[in-house]
């Protein structure tokens, strides 16, 4: 049995093709998937739904991934795991971790590594609850 089954995953990227790739990876594990094209839409989804994992691009119009990360960590709600990804970074990986990011991937990314990291982080969080 996979650690991802019934997990609620929010995929945030302004590029529909990237969202489609990530949706294809996770939907075979019987997950509940939400999608957003920017940080503003993502935050609205998080405020209305419990989300276990957020996978977000950093550079997006209408709310980037760093702003989304800070909003998630500042809110007094269930705090999901956050994996960030980007092709271009203005912030160091260490700064992202200090802000609360659980993992970071450069684009283009290896889908298998994102899947493995998501499974590890969800399992780790479930064991700590």
C-alpha cells in the first residue's frame, strides 16, 4: 500500500504542461489532486480544503511560490508539506528551507525523484503525528 493513497495534493504551476505531467504521476496512486495556475489560486484552494502536499513552481504571475510558502506557514491551519521547483531562482535553497520548504527541485526535474520525495515526506509526517 502506498503512502500516497488518499493524500490531497495541490499542484501549482503557470505552465499547464508541467501541471499535466505532475497530475499524471500522482493520479495513479489514488490521490486527490487540486490544481492552480498561481499562488493566489493555490491559497484559495488551501483555505477551502485540507491539503497534505503542495508542489509549486516558484516563478509565477499573481502570487509566486515563495509568497505562497510564506502564506501557508503563517496561517493557523493544517500545514501541508511544501515542495518547490523552479528553472530560475532568486532565493537560495537554504533560504527556502529556512522559510519552511520541505524540498526543492530544479526544472527540468526528474519525475521519479519528485514522486520518491513526496512519498518520503508524507510517510515521515504521518509517523510524527
